[in-house]
C-alpha cells in the first residue's frame, strides 16, 4: 500500500494576485482532492497525506508524505499537485515538498476514508 502522510491545519487566509483573484487554502485543498492514490482510489486529502498548505503571493507550497519512503508514486503525485493546484485561479506556481516525518498512520485519514477502507 502506497499512501502519503498528511497533517496540518487549514487556514482561511487569502492570497490575492495582481489581477485581484483571491485564493484561499480551501481552494487549494479542494484542488488537492483531485490527487488520487492509485492503489487505494481515494484522494490525498481524505487519506491524510497532505500535511500543510502555505500561500505566499501567487505561489503555493504543499507539504505531503507517502506511506513509506520507497513508495514509487512520489514524482507522479508532485506532478498532479502542480497540475491541479496550478489550475486554481490566481495561482502562478506550485511547489510540492515530500516529507516522511512524521510518518503516516491510518489514524490520519478522514472518517469517510476510514469507513471506505474498513478501519
């Protein structure tokens, strides 16, 4: 099983670009829900694999993890994050960062994800 670690908090801070478009962390998390773990068929947010989202000017920094360091989907996930978050109005650049501390556990999943996977 290959899963990313997610822990962090969501903020309602706004990022306004030069065109007046405001991006919220909720906008970014919604875009990240399109990033699907290919083995589990659930999104990275529900699986608890996204640790943090920071918005600085028109740049978005996403900290995420995988279930174990040898998981081969890291580069694929990073590209998907760039694609989906990059499509959010007002976002110019996306910088995914993969970390393995703290390690992911099933306790980090949403209640819906736990139910879907039988936890």
